[in-house]
């Protein structure tokens, strides 16, 4: 299992990015959460199998149709022991 904290910048709020990411993560079998940040970016914690997480991160670089992703900072994390499912915060 791998786990990353993502900090996604661009036009990512007000374009259903969080809802899109919840659906994509659930479809891929990735656990974690996604939330808006006060600075207009989106933050997410994603954990799961290497292929599933890598695929989700790749899809996040494009995002939903109305989004514009300028940059994603990706940092390795230790997955929380109680992490299950994928939620919007």
C-alpha cells in the first residue's frame, strides 16, 4: 500500500473537483479523503495499491471537465490505520 498527500492548484474549486475525485477514487478502490483549502486549492489524502493510486493521481492532473489543474504537490505519507473508503470533507 502507498499513501500520498496531494495539494492540487489551479481552477479546482467551484468545478465539482471534490465530487469528481470521490467518484474516481471509489471506482479505483482508493481510500482517503478530499477537501477544499482556504487558498483556493484542493488537498487530498489517497491510499491504496500502487497502480490504483498512481492512476488516480494521473487522472487528477486533468480533473473534471471544468477544472484547470496547474500543479500537484505529492508527498509520501504513512496511511492512517483507520482509513477506509473515500470521503469529501
